[in-house]
């Protein structure tokens, strides 16, 4: 009986874990207002600080921060696009982030 309960517990745990992975999605944002070499890292760090964000990648347009960049964010459903935008815009008052919907 005890063994059956443990087995059931493990199955439930595996089920929960895999559904958490299945719920991951990707968001894209246009980010502008950066003013130096350090800004791209600051933007990535701000996005990554949002709960549920698992991966971030900022690609600068033509490799120049002056041009702004496209930020790709992988996140679980706990992270909402608005929270990511707020975190970026709070990191520096000149940053602007806008979701790109496809
Ligand atoms: Cu900067």
C-alpha cells in the first residue's frame, strides 16, 4: 500500500513537471532607448528578473545598440508580456519595450 502511494506520488510529480515545460512560450519585444555598450546586458538582466522567465536573448539591429534590438524571451505562463515590459522600462527611464505580435 505504501509503495503504491509512493509510485502514485512520483507519477503525479512527473506529470506536473512535464506540463510546466509544455506551457513555455516565446515572446518578442522591440527595445529602444539604449544609450551605451552596457545597456543590452541591462535589458537582458531586467527581463530575466521576471518570475517565470527562463531564457532571454537580445539581438541588436545591425549589431548597434543605437538602433535598438529585438528581445526574445522564453517564459512559462506565470510571466506576462506586460511584466517584462515594465521590468525593462523600470531598469532605465529611457528604455522602451514594445511587444511584437506575430
Ligand atoms: Cu547604457
